[in-house]
C-alpha cells in the first residue's frame, strides 16, 4: 500500500469563473456565454476529458520503453456524451457523462505487435480513467461557514 | 433528451508534459520532478479534483437564486486517496482514486435552512461529480497510426 493524498481547491469568482489551484499551479475554468458564463476557459466537463487524455498520454510515456515502443508522437482525441437536461433539472436523467469515446494517435517506427500490446495496456493503467470507469466514493466531509 | 458532445485533445510533448486543448483553450499538465516530470503544471489527478470542485462551484452559482442563497464567497477544498502501487504496476490494486473528500466554504447572510438545503443539493447536480460517483462507459474507439 502506497496511498497518497492529492489536493486541489476551486474558488468561485465572478459569474461562473472558477480559479482552480493545486500545488501553486492555477487555471481558470468557466462556462461559454451561451451557458451564462464569460468564456474565459474550458468548462469543467471539458477539463475532465482533458485530464483523462493527459493521464493516458503520461501512462504512454512512462510505459513505452517496457513495450519497446518508440513514441515519435502521441495524442488522444476525446469526446463525451452528456444530457444537459440532467444538469438543468429538466428531466430525471443523470447529470454526468453517459459515455466517453477516445482515439489514440500514435507515430512510431516500432513493431506492430509491440504497438498493439502497448495500446491495449495504457487504458487500464490510467488513474483518471480508472476513477471514471470504476467510480469513486465522493464524500462531503464538511461545510464551513466563513 | 438533450445529449451534447464535449471534446478535448491531449497531446504528449517533452517527457510527461501534455498540452490539453478544448475549444481553443489550452493548458499544460505535467508530473512533478519526483515522478519523472518537469513540473510545468498540475498533474492529471490534481486537474481531476480541480474539475470536480469547479463543477460544484458553478452548480452553486447557477442554483443559488433558486435556494434564495446569496453567495458572498464560495470555494471547495478537495482531497483524494490514490494508491500509487496500482499505477506503478507494483500491486494488483486499482489505479484510480478510492475516495475523494470535499469541503464547502461558504460566506452567505442567507437563512441557515436555505443554506442547508442548497448545500445538500449541489453535489447531486454536478456533471463531473456524477461522472465520478456513478462511473462512465469509457470506449477506445480507434488507434490511428500517423
């Protein structure tokens, strides 16, 4: 067992702007104007797709050598289906993604069999992917009134 | 039914640096030096926590009026437990988060009963939270060799 804790904060600013912070790094998420936001950044469900793709890409980098795969280029395209009626409280459907599809793009001179084994491995070793595929126990542990 | 598609790409750069793009917005995720990275940004599991907190914060903004809650300040602190032995392939444990705990910080002059109802509502209307709590069908739909 090597359980580690990771942390972040999300601070609501003007309108739907949110400043996300972790280990001193910051980024702004927001909603498009059509959703009532000011469009200063990607929105949280887009950031979720990006975190998933980035996690897969890092797993690819870390495990390429074990599979004897030389990575000349690697990127992930992701697309998710979300029924906005859930979030908008218009229908009794789930608020989250029902499905996320992803495509790997790989440029490599390595043996096809090695590339195939490598590609089959990546998805199962990705912490963000596993969190989404298996689900996570989410716990509201407190409400602090400032 | 109002199913929408959201998209993002994640492009592996030097080492563990990944450029995430969505609708023209970009951000860099990376790993800390201790994990073999160059520490140019938060890592994907931190970004996942941030996306969850930002999603909850936006839901808070959107639904505050319905609950008659004036939001003078709102932020979310998040912490997740992850056994790195899974990701490192050292033990047969899951790669992802086993639990994510979050705390709401709220500054509001509104009635306590309204604040309580509001706080109880937010988590269940959050698309990122629902995706994590219920899980998502992840599908590798293609491998394109460039």
